[in-house]
């Protein structure tokens, strides 16, 4: 695997790329390819979140678990899918909450690159998945890497808003310096949560926090 990653992240995470777990991770992905397995997202998109949101520009972190495992869905950004792909159920619920919270109708594009370019780090804890097998790469080392990413944001940035949806994301709270950052917690937007995500108003709350921090709020429209 060619680790193509934006320069500010490359410098901040240089030590991680040298660790044995990351070398094992790379070998595992090469073995998957050699065995003819289909892995999502495509190699060039694995670090897409870092490419679109350099470390000094991070204002918000939306933490997902692992990439979509269907063809054409995963694009290296948590919850996002490319143009022309059917909007997944969790993303539909995110859009529904934004409409209720901010009055913004998001019935069109499911591609969240616009958010990423404004400083929203759309980070999955697991960055790859085998086609049709959710969580299939959950034990190959990605979580050690992305825990280091969260810790790096916590230590090198100030006033970041972390949106932790569901129990898995909430488990990462211990990596965040709460004296420097804000954490908003809610149920996961998946329909399996029975609608508990609705009413969290995380999008207006995030912008209120950013404004208090003297930062430009996020334009959540797409």
C-alpha cells in the first residue's frame, strides 16, 4: 500500500508509520490484494479524509466506525458516498436532523466533501473493509492508527468539536483533552437506534461552539 497522505498529517504521524503494527497492516492489505480480495475504498481514497482536511484546519471531527462495504460506496470519508450513489440510511437520518435543526434541506448530494474542505474531519476508526464483509478489517491495526489520529488532533489543535455518535464513537472520548476541546454525544444515526439520534441538534450546537471559539461556522448545506 502506498501511504499517500497530506503533508501536515504525514509529519504529525510519522512515528506511527514506522511502528510494527503499521508495517503488519500494510502487509495484510497487500496479502488481501494478492489473494484477489476486493477492498474498499480504492487505494487512492484510503486517506481521503486527511487529504481534504489538513491537521491545522481541523475544526470538527465526525467519527464513524468502518467504511461502507458495498460496491461504489466507500470514498474515504465517514458517512459519505460519491455522487450518484444511493444515500445510505444513516446519512439520510443525519440529513433529516440537519433539516430539523437548521432548516436546510439536503435531498440531493450524499457527497460530504464540502464539509471536509471546511475543516470537518470525516474519520472512520477503521479505514478499509473487505467487500461484503462489514468490520472485516477491524483487527488489522487501523484502530491503533486512528486512535493516534484522535490523540494528535487533541494535542495539536484547540477548540475542536468532536461529534461522537453511538457507543463505539463514545468509547474514544478518553483520547480527547476535554479542557481544550468540546465533545457532543448522541445515539448513532442508524435506523437501528430507533430514532434516538433525532433532536440532538449537534449541527447548530457545533456552530455555536465554533463561533464562541472565534472560528468560522460550518456551512452544512451541500
